[in-house]
């Protein structure tokens, strides 16, 4: 799923992770809840991002230590 061959590259994990990082970088405190992240990703890509895609992007970024969850459950970009 990270580099799919049969589907659009705009649905791959690397691209969605990059869009999520950009969305988190665009907010002042670098934090968003999952719904806010999904909405900002949709605005940046100018197409609908599904909840599954937003979760996959956040999970990928969490696995590589690019984001963390704060005490309120918001996704926060790591420095």
C-alpha cells in the first residue's frame, strides 16, 4: 500500500503522509484532531480524503515517529 502499482499514486501512503504533514504544518500549534486532519488534507488535495486514508496517513507518520498523540488525543507534528 505504500507504493501501489495498480492504483493512483495519489492514494499511496507516502503521498498521503506528506499531505498530512503539510496540513499539520499549516496550523499554528501543529496539532489537529483526526477530523480536522481529514478536512485539511481534503482542502490541500482539492479532492475528498476518506477517514480511512486520513487514519492510514496518521498511522504511517506515527510509525516513523513524525507525529505523536498528545494528552487530548490530537495528532501533533514532531519537531
